């Protein structure tokens, strides 16, 4: 099992309602449930989607 260091945005609210990013940049989790499930993310795919405008409104 890999042990991650978790990073939280400095913009997160004081009540802790935010997500955290693993230091490896491939996992996210709910900061209110640090022992709960994590979600794996494809960083390269996410960056491609942003560049392609898939999240533009």
C-alpha cells in the first residue's frame, strides 16, 4: 500500500469542505473523510481535456 502526502488548496474553506490531491497527482479524496475511498485520476487525460476546451462554458 502506497502512503501518500495529501495536499489541500490554500483557498479551501476553514470548515474543511474540499478535496485533497495526493502528492503523486493521481488520486483525490474528500478531506472530511481521510480514511475513506480515493478516486484515481488520469492527469494527462485531464490536461488534454482542459486544453481541448471540454470544460469551457
